C-alpha cells in the first residue's frame, strides 16, 4: 500500500489523504489557442501582402515572424493555479508564487487591463487578471478561504477592501448566472 504525504500550510509533511488538487484556470487553453491563432493569422496576412506585392524576401519574412511572435507573447495570458495556501502565476518564462494564507497586500492597477497585485509576508509578488478568479469558482473558493485566513491572522494590512469588492463582483456574477440558467433573466 502506497502512503501519500501532504504538505500543510505550515510546511510540515504528514501521512494523510491524497493532496488537494490545484484549481486551475479552465479557460487558459482557449486563450492560448486564440493567441496562437491571432499571431498565425497576422503572420500569414503579412506574408501574403508582401508576396502579392513582390517584396517578400528572407529578411522581411523574418521580420514578420518576429512581429507575430511578439504579438503571441503579448496576448498569451499567465497560467494561474491556486492550491492550499498558494497562488501561482506562470508566464512564458517565469513563475511567481505567493502564499495566499499570509498575504500582506492586495492592490488593483488601473488601466485598460485591470490587474490584481498580491504580496505575501515572505516578500513574494504575483500579478494576475482578477477575471481569472471570477470565471473559475474553484479557484475563487480556494483563494477566498486563504485570504480570509490572512485577514484573521492580521497579516493582510492593505487591500481588504479590494477583496471585498472582488467578492461582491463574484457574487453578482454568480447571481446573474443562476438567474440566466433558471430562466428568470
């Protein structure tokens, strides 16, 4: 019989039930395919335009490939996952992880793309799109439980109001979804 060891929020290992699975963004694969599609279409359109004008050569082809690759990198979203006590945002080259059960601050950035910046007591920082939590109930639930732990422990000094705003937004979205599914709206 195989024994599984799990790691608690404090880092201690114990023989127990199987570890709690990570909650992942269920829409990430679609967004990745969209980024690939847009970059591919742009590359094909630029090649076709140059070929029809008789200006296509290796240098221009490489330039258009570079431009398409840049568009892909810009459009590719971070892959966010939430587990007990941890939130991880993996980009193309780097991964940022924060302890969600010991958050120090939660901030919003303004602009075209709203971002949520999380910092923990160990100095780690992760930046995510808050709609990822809105669209993924399992991720939101895991994150909310741990964020409440941060509030209870008193480590969350900045951003409790931002978390309340996100909670209200998610509750609103959930209610609208229930109304739509039941035919009331």
